[in-house]
């Protein structure tokens, strides 16, 4: 992280500029946030534009810090172009999963880069499974894959129980996007990292099993 890539800087800058525009311009925010009714009316740009808007400064900082820590892992181990595919593909998958789970809630809305960031996080874990995370409230390093799996299991709980004003489904969809796209771009992972592929698939399988059973 000593040499932050230009692409990471550009994406962070775009998030900051567009988010602050949204903070100060209600009409702009309403026009470009994710909203089920708007997307169903044909405003597909919301599937992407909502990923550059944030609810407040704290929301923005958290997402950009997470991106800062993991973006360059993906850029260095894949390529800048493939990183962009992971980022925007995860953003789209996050929005689409939200649309899938809330398709009958016309006024449901959400904002944030969380889907794209979770996709980058999941991609980085696949590519560098030995990574550890340091959390402010935990004094010891946590294996990144433990955090990733735990966070998605919490997302399932959050989706099921409607916990907080958080787009848990967008986080989950983004992680699925990062997972699938990285495996498509890096099929060699099936030879070198099969155990991690299986572990990271656990919460994804659980989500769709619960959905099929009518419990989500």
C-alpha cells in the first residue's frame, strides 16, 4: 500500500465528489440513488450511480477505507482492467440482488459503494488467502477469510431480520460478484486455492438454500 494505484485514487475521488454532491443536492441524490420503482421504470443508471452516493460522511469513509486496504491487492494480482471488471461487476450484482429481494417494494431505496467494496474484499481474499485484518476493537489479527465469511453470515441474519438501515443484500450480492468474477478471471485458483473457494462459498450456498426453502 505504499504506492496507491492511480485507479484506486480515481475511484475514491469519484466516490467522494459524487457523494458530497449528493449531500448538498437533494434532487441529485433522489435522481441517482437505487430505488426499486425508478429501476422498474427503466432508470437502469441507478444500478450503478447509487454506488457512488453515500448516506453520510461516516458511511463514505468506512467504504473508502476498506477499498483503500484491499483494492491494490486485486490490482497487483490481476490487472487494472480486471480490477475494474471486479469492481463494477460487483456493484451491479449488489444492485441486482437488492432488486431481486425487494422487487415488490416500490419505494425501497439504497446507496453506497458497499457492494463493489465487498466484491473487491472477496476477490482479495481469494487471491491472497493468507491476509489478516486488524480491527480497532480486537487487538489480534483476524484471518481475512474468517472476516469475509462471518460478515456474509451476519448479512444473511440482517436480511432475514431487517436489521438496521443497511443494504445487507447489496453487500451480499457484491461479494457474490467478486467471488464469481475472480474465479472466471483466475481459473488457476481451482488448482491452488480450492479449500478457500469452498469455504467462501458456504454463506452463498446458505443464502440460496434459505431462499429456496422460503425462509428469506
